[in-house]
C-alpha cells in the first residue's frame, strides 16, 4: 500500500508534471512537516476494534491487530497529533484537506496522559481563557469514517464526513492553568468500586450507570469502567501550579461531558501542597571518603529554610504507590500517597539541597521515579532548576529509607570537579527518565529469567561445564572480544537517562545487572581499596579466571581466561554516575579505553649551558603503591604506554623506577576512578612553575594595616594588589599555608617547619620592564631619584632574559584573594640595599605623604621599587623550591575564606581547604634528596643532596639492589611521594640543583568518555522537550519541538531508529 | 537614468540617493519593518522599507495613537466601520485568515487629504499625522525621548538604519508627532544632514564611514550612544548622538563574530553614578553565525585630546541551551525589576530620576543611598534572544559581580522556550492583568509561521500564541493602554493586539487592523 508520504509525493509529481507541460518550468516539490512544536507525548495501545488496550498489549506479537499510537501535543496549532508508532507515518485526521491535520483541542495543549487500560487520553488545556481538560477517546484517534478522498465526496459515493473539531471531544474548564497530570486508580472498597470520592456527590449517585448529561450514543465512546488495567475508578490528578495545589477529577466524568460544552470541571478533592519545610535534623549523609570530621566549613548543615513559599507544582513522577511532584517554588519534592486518589495525602517531602552550596535554595522542575532495582531499591531523580551548570539530584526512596536528602556519592575526592551529590552537565537538562530493561538469555532446558545478575565467580558452573547445575548468571559473562555479554554497550538493568537541551541523552548507571563482571581479573579480598578501586572480594577467588587444564583450578591463576571484562577498574560502573562509553581496557585490538601515557615523560632543561646527564638531572619516577594491609607487600607500579603495559621488573616493558639505574622517566596513572581522567590531557611538571596565569596589572603598594586583619601584615613589606587576579582561586600558597602543609602532610616541626615555610612559600615574580628611555617619567623627580633608569637595570636586570634576576622575586607572606603581602625573597634583600641607598628624594621630608605610609617613612628599598616600577606591572606567581604540575584543569586545595566583618569591600584570605574532596587536588611536588653524596659515592648514585636546611624529604639511594634503589614506602622521605587523582610519582633531586623552568612533560589518553546518544545525529536543529521509556519498543521516545517531532532511540545502539515527522 | 538620479541628488541638496520608480504614496505602508512609540504612547512611528523597490524611497509615518485607540475601542465594543466611519459588516472568516480581526482593516490617511464628512455616522478621525521619505531598505527604528540634560529642542528623535545607502537616518519628532528632518515639502524627503555614517571627514577623526549592510540599532537611555550592527561585515558601528547636531559616526567595532544582527543596550545601573564608577554604556550583540552573545562596552576616551570614543568586547556569553545556539535574531533585556528597586532607593533618599543618574547629585545623596542603590543595581537582568534554528526563545539572566557593577550584565542562558517557525524579533513589554496592573512579558515574533508568542518570564511559560497576518516583522507595546502593534511586512498593514487581560474574550488576539493591505506584487 502506498503510504501517505509516497502518495503525497506522487500527487505532487503529477501536479508538477502538469505544470511542466503547461509552463515549461521545473517542478518544485514542496515538503510538508507533519509535526510542529511538539512538546508532550503519551502512548496508547489500540485494539483491532478501535478501543484501547493496556500498553503492554502492544506491540502486536500475537498478530491480534493491535496498534501502538503516540499522541503528541502540537503547541503551535493547538492540536494533538496521532502517530502510528508501528509504521513510519502519521495519521491525518482530515485527509480531504491538504496538509496534515490532527485532533483539534480548544487551546494550547499542556500535559497529556492516558488511562491505564488505554480507553482514553486526557490533555491539559493551557491557553489563555480556555484553561481545562479535554478527553480524547481512543475510538476516535483517526480520521472520521468516509474521510478518505478516494472514497467520499464524488458522485455515487457517500458524502465526506465532518472532520473532528474542538466540539468532537468532551472537555471541562479549570479555574487555573493545569500543569502536569496523572491518572490514578481508586481501588474498589468493600462495597465495590466507588464512583465519586465523596459519597454525597452527584457522581456517587450514578453508580453503575453511564455518567453525564448526554444520553445519546457517542461517535467516540469511551468507558473507563470496563477498560483493562487495575480494577478501580480512574481519577485524574491535576496540578494547578498557580494555586499551589493538586485537584482530583473523575476521568469518566470528563469523558461524559456533553460535547461542545466547557463547563467547570467537577473537582472532587483539592489538596493544597505543602508550602513550608521542616528541615530540622535534615542533613545529607556523606560517605566515609567525604567525612568532614574536623572541617568546620563544610560540616553538612540543614538546608536553608525559607520562611514560607508558594508551592508551584511542576513535573510529576509516579512509582511505588507514590506521586512525586517537583516544586519550582520551594526546596522540596512533594511526596503524595497515591494508593487512593480519593484519599490523597501528602507525606514527608524530599528535601532539595546542595551538599557543596548548602545556603542555596534548590528548586526542582522535573522528577522521575525509577522502577525497583534488582536489589529492591527505588530512586527519584530531580532536576535542579537553577543550578549552573545544570545538575540532577538522586534520592533514595527505597522502602524503609529515612534520609530524604540527595544521595552523596562516594569517590568524591577522585571526581572533585563534579558535586558529590549531583550529576552535572554543561547544557541544561530538559527531562529525565528511567529504563528497566533486560535481555534474558535462555539456557537449554531452562526458562529465561529476568533480572539475573552477571556471575563472575569462576567456580560457578557455566554453559558447557559437565556435572554441575548451570548458574544462569554465567550466561552474561563477557566474550573475550567484547561482542557479547557484559560490556558498556549492553544496557541490561536499571538506567537513568538525562536529556539535555543540546540534544544529547546521557546514560546514567543505576543498577547494571552486568556490573559484577565489569572489573579487573585480580581480586582484592581486603577491606582496603587498591589502586584499581577493588576491595571486599571473596577471599576464595584470587582471580576471576577460568581453570587452566592441568595447571590451575578456577580462580587460581591470573593467566586463565577471564570471566570478567578485565577492565582496569572496579569502578567502571558506578551508581548514579554517567556510564562509560568504552571498555576500560587497553589493548592492540580494542584500542586505548583506559588511562594511558602516550609516551614516557620527557625532560627539558632550562637555562643550563650544557644539558645535564641522566645522573645529574632531576628525575620523575614511578613508585610502589601502598600495601593493602599494614606490613603487606607494596603494589608494584604499572602504567600503560600506548597499548603496552609497563610494569616494574617486567621484561621488555620494565617500568623505570630507579633514579640511579634508569635513564627514562615514568609516572603511574591510578585506575581507582576512571572518571578522574579527561579523555585526553597534557601535563607539565615544572620546577618553580607558574601558579597563576600571568597578571598584567599588579601594583606594589604600602601595607595599610587598617585594611587587613590583625597581624596579616607581619613579615611583609608591601602589599601587592591586583583586583582581577583571584589569587586564592588560582591556588597561591603563602607562608602560613605552606607551614600548614609541612606540618600535616610532611610531618615537619620546629625550625625545620619554619625553614620549610619560608623557603617554599610562593613568590611574585615581576616580569615587566621599566618605562622606555624616552618616557617623560625619567625627567620627573621620582624618575631621577635612585640613580635613574640605570639603577633599575642594576637592581632588577633586564625583563627579556630567560631567567630573570631573583631580585624581582617577592616572597608571599600572606595571601588574599585580591592582594598579597610580600617581602624580598630570602637572600636577595641585601643586594638591593646598596642600590636603594641612592634613593634620596625622601631624605628631606620622610614624613610627607608620598614618602610615608600611615606616618611611617618608607624604606629605601620601597622607594627603589616605586622608582623602577611606577605603574601597574606584569607579573606571575611561582612556587618556590618545588615542582608544579599543570594540566588543563586547575588542581589545588586553596579556598578563599571570607574574613568576618569585612564586607565593605569584602576581604577573602587564602587558606588550605580542609574539605576532603580536595584531598587529591594536588599539584605541588617536593623533591626527594639523598642522605649521601651520590656524586662521590662508589658506585655513584643519581640523587642529589639538598643544601643544608632546605631538605624536605631524604633517603639513602645506595640502599637496595641496583634497579631497585628508588624510595621505599617505609623510608622517611616517602612523605614526598606525589599522588593526586591523575598521577603518582616521586621527584628525585639531581646531582645538579634544579633550575627554575626545568620540566617534565607527558600526555595521557583513554580517559573517561560518557555514553551519550545524540538527537543531533538526525538533525542539527533540535529542541528536546520530553523523554519517556517505551518498554514495548525497548526505546526512548523523544519529543523534539523543532525538526524531529517524535523519535524513538534504541537502547541497543543509542541511535534513532524511527522518527516523525515524515517529510 | 542613473546619471539623472545623481544629478537629482545634487540638486536636492544631499537627499538620500533615490532609486528608480515613483515616489511612495503618502498613506501607503510598504513592507513595514520597524515600529516605535513615543514615551507617552501618543504616536506610533512606522518605517516602511520599499523592499521590492517599486518606489524610489522608503518612508516613515507618524500615527495618532489617541485617534487610533478611539477606533479600537469602538471595534472592541462590537462595531465595524470603514475609513470614513461608515458601518460595515464583520469580515468573512476566509478574509480573517489573511487579516486577523473581526473587522476589515481600516485605511488610514492624512487629515488634510480626507477631511471629516459631517454626514458620517461615526466621527471620522484621521490617524496619519505625518510622513517623510527616507532611503530604501530601512531595517529598524528606535525612538528616544530628549533627556532633561540635553539642550532644549524637539521632544523625541528617531534613529533608523538604512541598508540602501548604509547610513543611520535620524528624524526629530515634535510633540504633535510631526517629523523634522530637513524635508522641503509636505510630505517630502529627509535631507542629507539627517543621515549619518557617510561623511568620514565631518564625523570623526579616524576617517571612518559606516560599513555596508547596517541592520540592528540600539541606543542607551539618554541616546548618548547609538550602536548599529553591520550584518555582513562582522562589525558594529558606534555613533555618538548630539541632541543639537545629530549623531556622528565615531568608530567601527570590527572583529565580531560573523553576521551580527540583534543589538540591545544594557541599562546603566544607578549605582554607577552613585559610586562614581566610570560611565561606560554597554550593549549586547547577537549573531546569526555564532553561538554567543557579546558584551560591548563604549569608552568615551575623555582623557585623550581629541577624545576618540571607541568600543570593545570584554566578554561574551555562550548559548548552550539548544542544539546549535547560532542564528540568533532578536535580542532584548528586561531591567524592570532592577529599575524598580533603584527607583525605590532614589525615592527613599528624595532623588528624582534625573538626580539619580547625575553623578554629582547621586554622590551627594550620601553613603547610605550608595549602599542602597548598589544592592538594587545587583538585581539581575533578564535577557531574551530569539534563535531561528531551532526556533526558540533563549532566556538568560545576568550575574553581576560584586566588584564590578558598572556594566557586567552578561547573561547566563539557562532556559529555552519553544517558538513557532522563523522567529525574528523579541520585545520586552507589559500586559495589563485582570487587576489592572502591569505584568512583564516577552513578545517573540515568528515571521515564517505568522505567530506572536507571549512569554511570561515570572511563571516561565508561554502564555499565548497569537496567529497574525502574513509576515509579522515588528512589534511595539503600549503598556499603558494594554495594546500591542504588529507590523505585517508581507501585506503592509498594522494589526492591533489586545494585551489587557480584563478583556477575557479578546486578550491575546488581533482585535483590529489599520492600513490598506497590499499583497506583494509577486503574489498577485
């Protein structure tokens, strides 16, 4: 049969050819969009007799003639489009009229829902002056009889029937704009099905009879009392956002309204929604790795309590006998007991709040309720309406769970750039949905079961084994080439889907049935997490590998064929986090699916006339991983370089770790959390590297004590100010912070700690030149002071040198967000004093305003700085006597802490953030030096001795066998082993001292890439509106208000396998 | 013919270069592209573009809104009448498809052309006050009232970018709605002195003239600064307006993204004069070919001798709320909430609007006023952008930085609202609610699909979609009287939209139309 699209084109071509004959012009075929401004969708299963069925009766596996229809609201035309979801076509309800016509409703359609048995659908009417509900009986979801232009209207044929118009469908008026709707079922009571909620209502008196005033036969009958689905009376629950309430309306009553009328809806019950929050005692529960003990600033606090708010019900989510309602007016998600719509009651709400911004009032616009997971859990996802960037919260609403706040997920320190209690996305989120899905496998002589989790235990009986009973879970084990069984592309389990306004659909892991098989083969039975994020495995199975005939039993050898994916991490699947798009495996066949170095780190010397030899230069090398138990064996370091796994002591791929024996450099990339890594990144580890981007407007000003907290100026001479710098946000460490670091991280104390703080606090490096020779400044009194421009060159040197004079360095004693208290860096002050002695302009009147600060005459060195740098200067901030790791993401643990009482203007001081989430946000590495003179040792070793008083971490590199003379974890100096979320290594001091600018560089690939489906693959211009999972199609139904209309996205491929409009 | 035109140009003392064809008819709207109201909503100014060059010029008309509203009131009362006030039958439903409204469009005319007929059943009130000819291919129009700080003169001024000769036309408007632009006859053509951007020697020290294809136009509240986008040059032109001598072209802001179209001014926070912050007028510019909106600041360069004003782009906001983010057309900003708060501060401290915007007066009000107005000026601004593909209204809100209240109102876009196909402009204005109070709305015009969408930013939802006639191009709101005016480009007439919710039957519908509809020649 020729489809409508083909017919239209055919007709068009015929017509065009006619014109061509007459006018000799090329025909232009005009395509018509059938769906426009689509917003909401509901699915209706229609039987062969035109009546509705339960949705699960479609698709038509039994050839019973059922049809799955999608009703799509069209907001620009006030219509509801009818789409036959089984074939590529839409239903034109007025085929006599050119173009596509759909079911007209009285005004702009809002939400649309269908009764459980499919007998009718109900659409909210939101147009000005016509607020209400219209009912669409399933019997009329098509063109009226005799509407086919080939069958009517011609001589000898019946007249074409009237088209459906707004009077064809019953409707009623609401007092306020309807929002989301749901059809709930009032279960039968002891006396049978109740009609009305109120026994005294007119509805109740009509028990057993058709309701409504219209006694004549309807062209579009719909009787909800006999439809399929759960037994009981169908009630519409409708949100009225402007009134902050929901109302209950009998669905059959709406259907029975006289056609052409628009009388007030008979509201059986009104439930004003809660407009206050009792947040006392409400607090989020951080996981152990985010335990904020001892860290006052992030102690979880109760959400802010707005004194009251007007509830503004938004998105509905129905599940588990509860109706969850997002609220755009206040920080709660309403929870209604939906077991009896006539007795609709509000339960304790979920509390929308933010773990990291506890003072923010969080409102929600959409919610989704998950089906029960295989573990009997249920979750609610709620869209944080105003978070920037957009985010989605997850609530655990499992029966018996008492916490009503967003889940705070573990691994926060390893995923510090995402809030611990939110899934965060760049573009705003448009909708949320869940899909519970299984593809059960059949075994010989056994029925397929749903919800079976993949079984990795190699001792369990799998298909082909003899003499044992098959464990169904083994059927889901991965194939060695990842083409079947557990793998990222197989969505088997419970998943969340976040649809972004950009047209991307992000897949979220909730309960992946195959998660147990997504892991490394090596087990870790201890309670401590290893470098691959594994812990708590069954002690009887060291490896998830099959037996090797004649060599090893199941689980005994790492060389047996794996029963799991052998991905690099046990956190490949992590609940309520985006799903990985790739197998976390690195191999020459699958490619780089896990963090991998593109090559071993490279060293670049800076400013040395002769490049240092490998022994002379500093080294960055991998080190052992910590043992899982006290006294246990350290983990041998390993890292992928390309697709080759380098391991310590591995032949052909030996990972360099010895600063004496190894000329190559190395680092390791911890596999604990794959989401720590960007898909690709570049790293540079630089000695005394830049901490902040280069600034352009720094001003050296006198310290005004009145502007600072008490004692803040102690130790400094000047205030270096740049309001646009954001020093704390860039990670600047002052002396106090470095002292804190030395104490807590390196175990220093006493004078060693003081020395460490003074020699390692960051410093400002003034990189600017002096005013040009022809500048009239040099003719001024100040310009002629101190010996003129020549004195500046003597004091500070040229600005175009590779390595600037140290006299340009200013040690930071105290850091604030907009200013730094600085003084000369250790060891250089004396050099300036001689030159500064030439500054005499203030000798006569040292108390003059230009020569003093708060009445105190300026020092000569101050006058010299002012003389040479009379305006704002170009500068940078560098780390002192340490290495700085830079990558595309800023990694530091510095926070800007407001100083109490300083609000005009506010003043923020820099402080180390005690938030455990910053634990791995590290970028500073301290050299490990030798306790022996390696240069003169026999044989020589490759680690230098730090000058007296500057050593931070030391060890004896002559201890141990050649090839194994790197620092050991039990060495005292092991505290300087660097580890952050994307790298672990030690930096050894060279025989030669490190020089500012020396660097090691490396690149990584194979970082985390989220699984995303894209509407934009079908059309560039999309405006996603609504998403729902249609289990009958194993697809997501996506409504796009722009060019795609309605689309079905397969969960097998995450590609669009069908879409309307038809062009 | 071309030579004759040039000679004619010379003889007429520097009028815009007229095209071929006859002069536009006095009363005829012809492809109207821009609407503007004066500050008291007593006159509506309509710019016609002569889009298909059937005439030798474009035109600007001034309509008497008092007279027009009187007619609208009668139509709302159920009457239909012709141009002479004679009763008419309501138009047929078939006709309403092209020309929405219960009655046939009412033709308009100049008072002197059509004197009132004493025998008319309904008094005949002419609505057309004045008309002048301008260059062809005008693209937009804005009206600014003369500020109190300006020298005495006519109360208002129109600024009109004209693509045909790449100039900015400017016309002074009298209190009676008459035009003053050097025209020598009535009606006539504006003279050359009322055209700016084409005289580098006289206008600026850089030897600059405005680039081709001007499109959008915006001016700050006092019309000190006028910004015009150049849609094919990736540039915008900066004019400094002198209320005595007219605007002068000062600077070409080049290096913008491709196809800048929409431009709107950011209202200067009243904290700026109160805190003594630098006066830096700011604008937002949107693009057809870039997924962002640029913040443009204007610097007067007062410290230089001679000062050479310039503009630059300190930052931009990405549009990530839909799949492409590009093809932005309309752009408007709602500062009403902030202004209300700022006025509240000023009233508390006894300042009127002129004093609040005058640095000396504002700073003399003291630190408490400064603190008050600083908080008020931190109220975010709503920004609306119409995106053509996908058809959407992108809604953003500014996040003013504490340390920089001067002009850092760059929006963050977080909401996308579905529009009908082919949105072009967006206008922020008020409707009258059922209690007779004004409520803020954004009105998005969709040219292709004949829709005017009313968006309620407070409730974050579309309130209504109005089906217009063919080719709605421009829209203006008269909030005081609860009316809107939509210019139909294709059929060259004006529709009147009821924006008063106290009229439940007619709210958000076109209730009347004015002007003699003229289908484009190609459709005849």
